[in-house]
């Protein structure tokens, strides 16, 4: 969604890094590029003006002029201002003191309200709540059936007393749903209201009547992040006609410029509370302004990545797998398949890599990644017998042909997978051995260290007198010095405490001026 804006801002900041000091001309040029980048991203003009003015004012202040690295300080200022535009801090749901908490969804038709209702319900259910979905969109064809299907997928109850398709009173359905939630002990009610193709008085009146009937604790305005400046216009109209407490952005995974998302909060004064980033019910989470700003500036989103990993990976299972990884040999193709399936649960590989800092510079390579490649690898491993997964060394030519036929790939693909697995296994064994890196656990044994030390020998000083003292056998009988040699003045004996490597011949040493 923010790729274009991210690329422009990244290129602006890269030109600053070579400057030790920033002049007024540098600041003007930088803020001009930032203004162009925001306008191209479809950010509303009032927002752009306020943003650029604030960045320019702070950039000319003491925090930049006295900074050791002015470029980094400007990046920090832009990051701070982006966070401020996006809401400053994460806004949490307000829950009613006496259940149920009523959440009303409003927005234009096609903004994704019904699907988002299921995503929100699933998200709340995973946090220990018992939400009830309410089908109050009785105008759109099959809207009630769609909500029932979504509710079934989210494993959440759906209250749909009316068939819809123009039949039934949505205000009465919304009112009765609260009583139904109390009777069945649901602590949250999510009301899916009707949308329209455009803003009209009938829709506004119906939404306002539902609001008055149920007195919701939260009214969430659902907006399609891909509709550009219309998102701001629609949000303002809903704000005036119905009023809402927070914004939910949908379709953030689209290829639109996304500037409307930066504008909605500033124009309406209402925070962005949730973001939907895909078609699956799992592609939904609370909106964190600081993390979104970090993504826009290509600084990654490590916190979200860690949270997704914690949700997906079981701690005990992860510890067990870590033990196998460090041992190297015990790691089998079965373990590899299990790890790969866990990573897939976290979401598309492209999205995961996109959360890493600096990945914006490798966007083309990341976009070329196809998650179906992982499915092919899984098919190959699943076509193996348990014995073959435990010990891939037994996979000979005939077995590879059978595995290839069972997984629908070529024999070469099977061979490549087995070969890469063996290479990975060797790499893990080297890591488990510490690879000779100081401080790494399980480093090489003493014998290996001694062998390496003997092979390399001690470092020789650049001072010939020190070199002469440092290169002689520990035992005088081990190497008899020649007359007039380096140790001649010492009578063939070494000073106390001086030890020399075995096998060293001091007669070969020549001081400056000797031939």
C-alpha cells in the first residue's frame, strides 16, 4: 500500500546521509521532496501542509543543528510526525462496564464491512471474548447469508432473525440483538449495518436510528483504503451525519497509493483502531501508528513479526526444535516440514520479509517469491516414507523416482531438495560446534585448537632482538645453535620463563646486515 511513498522517502533520506551538516537550503530541498512524495501518495493537501511545516520547524531547531548525525535526526523527526498523523498511540477498544459491549460498524457498500465483522469477531474470540454477530444489513442481496458463512468460519454465533434481501426492520433487529446477547451471555455484540453506493440521507438516517436504538459503546467507520481522497470525504460526511469513535482501514494489502489512510485521522480527529491486510480472517490486527510509520520509512516492523511468531509457535515445541537445530544430526526432514508449516501459518513469506528493516531495497526480489514453492517442497517430503524422512541417505535413484511421481515434480527437484537438506544439516552442525567463534557455545575441542596453534605458530615480533629471544627451542638439546648464531651470546641457553615452539631452528634466523 505505501510502497511508492516509502521508496520516495527512502531516496530523500539517502541523499542526506553524506552531509555532515545541514544548511537551510538542504532542509528546504528535503522538505520539498517530502511534500511531493506525500502529494503523490494521495495525502490530503491540508495534512501535507501541516506535516511539512512541522518537519521544517523542528529540522531548523537545536535537535538537528547540534546533532552528531543530522541526517538521522531528520529521519527521527519525520518518523515522529508520521506517528502523530497516524494517531500517536494505539487506541484500544472501550468495553462496557456491564456486558454486552456493543460495537456498530458503518461505512459505504463495498468497503468490506461484513468480512471485517467476521475478522473482528475472530480476533476478539481469540482474546477470550464471546462475540455475537448481528445481521442488520437487510438491503444488500445475500448480505445475511454472507455474514452467516463468515461467522461459521470465524466460529462465532450469528443473530439473523430476518432473511434480508429487502425484508425486515434493521433497527428492530439491532435492538433485539442486545437482549439476545444478554440471554445467551455473549459479552460483545458486533452489528453489521447496511452500506450504500454513495452518501445519501436515507442511509445516514438508518445508521443514526440504529445508533440511537442500541447506544453502542463503539461506532467504527469502515473505510476502503484504496478509494483515495473519497475516503476523506466519506469519513467527514459520516462524522457529521452519524458520528463515530474510530476508523477501520480495509484492503491495506492493495496496490493503491494509500495516502487516504494518512489523512483520515487528521481530518476527522478520530483514531485508526484496526487494519485489515488481506482476504483471510487472520489478516487483521490492531493498528499501531508507530509500527506503520516504521514500515513507511523502511525501518521494518520487528514487534509485529515477534507477536505473530509468539502466536504461531508453541514455546515448548520451539525449545525442543531449538535443541534439534543445535545438535544438527537429529534434525530430520520431518522436523523441517513441521517448521515450514509453522512459518506458513504466520502469513505469506513476502509479508514476513517485508517486516524486516531495509527490505524496501529488495522489493522486486521479495515480490518474486512464490509461496507455492513451499507447497511443492511439502508435497515432496509428504511423498516420502517415515524412514526416508528420518534418514534421507537411504533415498536412492528408484526411491527418488517414486517420490517424484507421488509429488508431481521432477526427479531433479527431489534430488535438489535432498542435497540442500544435507548442506543445511552440515551448516547446523558447524553452528552447533561454534565454528571457532569466541564466545560461541560448543566450540572446537582442545585438540583442534592445539593443532591449529601448532600449524600457525606464534606471531613474530618486528623487533629482531625480540624475535631472536622468542625463537629458540624450549630444551637446549632440541636444537643446537651454530657458532655465531643468534643464541651464541646466550651460550645456547634461554632466559628463565621463555618457551619456544618445538622444532624451531634458530640458525635460519638472519638479523639485518647478516647474509
